[in-house]
C-alpha cells in the first residue's frame, strides 16, 4: 500500500476512532451472528481479525475462541479498541497489532480462523490481501469476509460509489458477488457459502462515524434526496421533511476455507504386486 | 498491557515473513534478516514496513 494513501486512511480513521468504537451499528448485528454460525468457532481456534476497526468482531468472538489477534492500520483505532475491550473487563485473550492487510506480519499457517469485516473496500489491492489471508491461514482454516455489496445495476452502483466516496474519501471500491467469487478462487481459497445481509444505517450516526461536518452531511443528504426513484427503492431511503433518516444497503458475507492437507496414502507400486507362483514346491 | 514474549511466536517480519525478536528493553522488535526495527507503542507492536527503522549500518562507515 503506498504511504500517501496509508496516511490518508490513518487520518480518516484516526479522527473518528472514538465514533467507531462507540458506534452501535458496528457493535452488533446479524452479520456477526451469521459469521459465527458458519465459522463454528471453538476454544482451539487461534483467530486473526484483519482491519479490526473498533474491535467489535474481536470482542464478539473472544469468548468463543482461544485467542484473537486484532490488526489494523490505524494506531488510534487500535488504542481505542484496546481501551474499550479493557473496560469490558472479562476479556483477556485479545491482542492488538498495527499491520497492513497487504503485508501481514504473521508466519504462514498461524491462524485457524480469519475474519475481515466491512474493510476490503478500503484496500488498494484486495487480491494481494487475499493471498496474505491464504498464507497466514492454516490448512483447513476458515475465513469470513463481510463487505458492502456493489449493486449490480450500473446506475445504482454509480450512486453507491459516489456517495461512499463523499462520505469517506478512503473508500476505494466495493465488489459484486461475482468479482468476489473470482478473487477468492484466484487466491486458492475454497468458497463454501455466500450470504447477503441487509443492513439499515441511521443516516446521522452514519455521517458522524465518518467525521463529516454539517455542510458535508447536508451535501450528502441532498445527494440522497435528489437520487432517482430506483436508487430510493434499492436503498429503502427513509426521509422526513427533506432529511434522510435511514437507508439500507446489502452486505455480502463470504465463507471460505483453505484447502486441507492432501493425504498421501502409500500404495505399493504395481510391479511389486505378488505374482502367481508357477513353481512347484 | 505488556507484550508477552510467547506472542512473538505468531509474529513475523511483514517484509520477509521470517521470525522476529523482542529487544531487551521490550520497546521494539527486530528482524535480523531485514535489519528492520519495529517500535512497540502502548504495548502494540507497529509492524509496518515503512514505519520501521532500518538498523543496518552501511559498509565502510
């Protein structure tokens, strides 16, 4: 990841770290529960949560696994997540590492579980990150990626890309389900299941977690209100007196695994097969 | 939160992916392969290639 963009990410998420830790729309949700249902965490699992943000995924999984390593590119975010988890008291199996998802600082095969939630749309090189995920996963390891789904209608997709960038300039690109399938396949991970989950965002909280000032929030509000009807229908935009109250987007949950080690069963070469003896004894 | 030495087992150099070692003062972690030194801030290792200090002394100095 080039350092200029990395600094932009740090600036963006550093200033809004508290909002991310406190955000109710991140701390719970159907996506976390579905990820747990598919991943079937156990106390033998060593888990990595990449781009942990406010630490909500790490905190949610911590009672179900042996250990969670939570990594993020932004130190302020990690510190706030660390403070938040310390306040919870009971949690003593989460550790934090400042790391780049595209250059992970872990030996090959370190983790049996890997999660990455609502983050890949900020990665400049998702295939590279996926290769790293594959590398640090143990054979047979399980992985869940959750990210915002790119709408398939080009006009709705354009609106989506523009409004995400207006809200947070470090948004690079969300992907369609087909694009994800191809990237997962190319990284030699095995796609097991995908799931689309609707997520409703409180508009005010959503602009607040991005640290938008009033003028920028109003600009975004206008962009939503002026959008064509099909955009309103797709995102189920709810408004009152010209003010957007909420909208609903779709998250894609990708459940994939790393291939199990192939079992080599020793077979005697055919030439060693016993021949019928013709000799008389 | 202190940095437990046993957690270094699941830490590697982000550049060469080889094992890293904790410095005696526990304030940094180094990779003896890449000559990179990674700071530890508030108990959190900063494992970023461009934040690391290169500790290699150029030949002839």
